[in-house]
């Protein structure tokens, strides 16, 4: 998946909103509703019958969560779900007691959803999750906020969203000392119908209610924050500056009680001064963010490797996997080919070959340039197939024995 392919996928999903409008305006503003578009295929992200798709996902039973502001009884148990019929009965019990049930980790259930999630990751260089919320009529959800941004897609039924007009505080992901239960305060009411899309920035207080059965999909992510950019710069500097890697809190439990805490002041201030100086150096921030993206992409959920290929010949035609993408960085000795799930570290002498593989969506193994011997071409191609970046073209003849 090249960058332009990711743009096209996300643009189709967001239409009539453009990708540029989404990245440059929506992600920097407050909540926003995007009207339904039948051509965008939003309602089919979990297939033609999303409820059935969820009921087939019996393996998710231990991971389900639920909420309600008007429950008529305690939540049913999810222990020991035996099969689809048992799973369906438990979900029906939740619904009968006015609980909305959250199904997490849905990307593997749908190729369309996986493709969209990967396209967003290719644009944001951040992980993307997908969950579904299924409720029956009469539900009221408690006022709450999420610690990540949400793109909400109404799949079936209708739901009313009550969203606080107060700007989000964009709180950090970790929990602080809890305060009083949140109040919605001044808010806006938005009705979502199938195909409608809603963007909610992290930290936006909201509630929902529905008069009919409702199913919506929540696609979650957090764009790179200023804090993370500063951390990327500090991480990059610490690779070169040993003093930033030295032990400082060897007596931390005592220091936090006041014994020696003052020694942190000069250490931190001197380090911040060095970081500020490094950030003024031309190219430093670019290198820092390039390395951060390489690490972030390597940490993403891996693309499943292609089915075992017993033989790859020089005539084998290879193509990029639909959900594979990469980010390349390098030092004087090696190229870091970061892909979802890991890294390939390849000698700099193979740069022409690696760039060709990264930028050419379809090619025969023998066409890999760079002056490699045929056995080196085959070895390099196998490595990219093994990690799931390449696969044999489905319309090409099988290699001869």
C-alpha cells in the first residue's frame, strides 16, 4: 500500500470530505458530523450482515465490555461461552437489561475494515483500532470520554449523540486522581443514521441514547501530539548523548522524600538546554521524526504472512500485499525497512534493490536491479515474502519446478 493508495482508500471512506480537509481541519478542530454517502461503503465495513458477523466472533467473548446509565439489572456473565448459540443468548441478556455491548479487535473480521485501518495507519504512523457497539432501543449511556480520537460509523439503526460543546482538554492517556462523575453541561444533539460519520476528539465528553436497535463502529487512533514529537527529539538525542542515558534515580525512593531531590534540577535543565540546541540544528528534527515513525510502524500489528510459498524462481511475479506498507530510514551501514510488525535490516549496498521493491507494486524477481547475483535476488525476495510485504501475484503462472 503506497501513500497514494492509502489516500485514495481514506478519501473514499470520508467522502464528501477530502483527506486534506480531514487532516488539516477536522483533526485540529472539535467534533464534526459527516453526512452519509452511499458510495463510501461505510455501512458494509463489517459485511452485509454485521450483527451475524459479531455473533460469529465467539472468541471475543472474554474481551467484551459493556455500559449503561439505565441498566435494569447486573450484567450477565461472559464466562464459559460454549458456541454461537450460547454467545447469542448472552448478548440478548445484555440487551434485555439495557446494556450496550462493545466488541473490540474487529479488524481481523473484515478485509474492508482491515484495509481502511491500515490505510489510516499509513497516513498517521499511529496504531488504529476498531470496535463495535451494539444496543437495543431504550439504552442510555453514561457521560464519559475516550482517551483516543474516534471516527464513528453508524452501521445499522439510529443513535442520538449528546456531545459537550466545551472544547476537549485533550488529556493524556494515563489516569489521574479521579474527580467527581462528569457532567455533560452545555451540549449539542446529533442524530446518526446508517452511513453517517462522526469525528470525536479524545477527551470529548458525550453520551448516547437510542429508541431502536443500533450498531455503530468506532475507529480509534491518536494523531502525533506535540508531547510525542518532543519525546521523539529527546529519544533521538539520547542515542548520541551518553549523559542522557546515565542513571539519575538510583536512590529515587529516598529522593522523592526530599533527600537529594535537588540534584535533579541541574541535570534536567542542562539536558533541556542540550535538547533545545540539538533541535536548532538543521535536519535534526526530521531525523528524529523519521526514526520515530520507523519504530512506530514496526510496532504495529503485523500483516499476516502469505501462505507458504514452497518455491520462488527468478520468473515469479511478486506484488505488494494490499495491507502492507513501509517506512525507510538508514545509517551509513544499513537500511532499516520498517513494516507493520517488524524491521528488515539490509546492507546499504542493496539500496537500489530495496528502493525498487518498496516502490514497485508488481515485478518479476529477475527484474530486481542493483547488480545482485541471481541467488541474492532470490534470497532478498524471499525475505520480503516471509514478513508479509510481498506475495506471489494471483494472476501469474506458478513457478516451474
